[in-house]
């Protein structure tokens, strides 16, 4: 495995430029602020930007926790990238990360000053220091899956049109840099759940969707009318797991409980229902 280092002071735009550098150099994976990112997807780790203090954030970025280290080490074995880029504020930091993740020392070192103009760096610093904004080089949905309640805003931009034309620049603000949090709205969650249920062949109608925030997730109670096909217990069990997986992927919100109230059963022919099921599978 070949390791590259992208180094530069905090807030100078390393994460923002990392995808372009990866494309140019054929890099498979990125390690940035405690996360292992492979081809735009977070595969392991946790972001230091989600922490409530700068000290804890630094420990996560340096893989201080044995559990955190082991998770990323195992993921690296599974992904087995040919090239890996590590972002850090200094070469010493990158070398410490390499040591803790059992990686070879960097063969190439890229400085942010080599790839960004002084004007670009100044703009990035102003965004970090003045507004407390950060960028993680992954699509929005991946950040939301890993960071509950810390999404502040998203800015659609055309970044390197030949590479990132259909993606978003995702801007987050860590808790220690501002007061208060902005969370995904209940109406958005209800809409997601309702649309997901509408694609299931067993659900005739969704009457009500109740949400209750708990800890770092949500409990939901759904009132549905079903169609008379297949055992209802198995259907409800499937729907619980289906919603937990899909809602977390689409919104970043973890459904702690999915409770289903059966409000009624509508008679429908098995042939009609099977046709719908086949269409969904295809």
C-alpha cells in the first residue's frame, strides 16, 4: 500500500480539495479527521468534528482510542487500497496516524500551499474562523449517517466539474464552535417514511406517523392499513428492519423503535399483489 500525506494548517481547505487530489493520483481511500473514506463513502471510524470538545476531537483525529483504531484497521484490511491519502495539520501528525493504524510511512507529501493559492487559503480560513464551517469529502447522506444533529447547511456547488459535477459540498459545524444544534425536521422524516412505505406491496394506506426524539435517535409509531396477503407478523417484522435501514441511510436519523399499528386489512387478489411485488423487485 502506498501512503500519501496532505498536510496544512487547520481550516486551509484540505478536506475540500481531497477528492480532486484523489482523482488525479488514483487514490482509493482517504483518512480525514478520524474517518476512513473509500470512493466517497464512509466505511469506518468516527468524525472528530462531531465531538463536543477540542481535546476529544484531537484524540479522535489521532485514533487515540484502541476500539477506534481496531475498527479502522480491520476496515483497511477489507478494502485493501492500493493508495491511501492521510490528511493532517503536519507530517508528524500523519506519521503518528500511520503508526497507530499500522501503515507504512508516507512516500509522497503534498502541502496545501502547493495546490491552493494564498487567496483560496484565506477564504477557507475565513469560513472556518468566522463561521465555524468545515467540509468532509463525502456526499451529504454519508455525513448524516454518521453525525446526528450536526448538519448545519448544505451548499450545492460545481466543484471540479469533470469530477464532482453531481455532488454536493457538505458544510458542518462542530458543537464546540457554536451554540445550539439544527436537526432534521419531523416533517422531513415523516415524508421519508411515508414514501418508503408506499413502495411496499403489502401497505394499502398510511394513516398516521408519530415521532418521538430519544437520545441520538427517534422512536416512531405508524398506523397502517394492510392488504390481505402473507402473514402480518412477518410483514411487520420486515417493515421494521426495512425502515430502520432505509431511514438511517437517507436521513442519518437512527430509528430506535418502529411500532406498527394495524388499522385495517383490505381485500385484494393475490395475483394483483404478486404483480406489484415483482415490479418492485425489478
